[in-house]
C-alpha cells in the first residue's frame, strides 16, 4: 500500500523560507517520477515541481527560481525548499508519485504566507 505523508508547512512572512518533506512507504521514490502540486482556496490544483527517477527537475512558471525539489533516497523522502515566499504561495501543498499509470497523493500540508 502506497502512503505519502507531507510535513513542514506553516505560517511564513514574505521573503521567508520553508522546507516541505514528503515521506513514502510502500514505494521507492528513487525509481519513480515524483513531485508537488498546490491548491489555493477557490483555485484549481497547480503543478509546482517534478523530479524524475534520473534526477531531472522541472518547475512551474510561478515557482521557478524560488523553489527547489530534491530527493533523499536513503530516507525515501522528497523535499521542496521554498525561498522568497510570497502571500500568493499560500496553498495546501500535495506531493505525488506515479506508479503503473496511477498517481498517488499525500494528504497535503498547509503553507500560509502572511501579508
């Protein structure tokens, strides 16, 4: 059974930083494409970043240059380092992983940028 558990969210002032973590069980991140989405109140879910099994990373336009996705294979954990945070980064952040054509999601972690 695949389980993803996010952590690290919280309240942050503009310009601040947070690091989100996504720990997996039942699946090995290093063999899969994984990443992050976010969903702000009243908006559709937005793609944030992806890391492939070959460590190639891609980012959405709104987060490129400020966010960094990485993976620790020993801990089977994916991270999202978020710098220069803005109030518009406020959202619930979800990690995901693909396996056999199915995308598995975590429960999400709230990031709130104060204004």
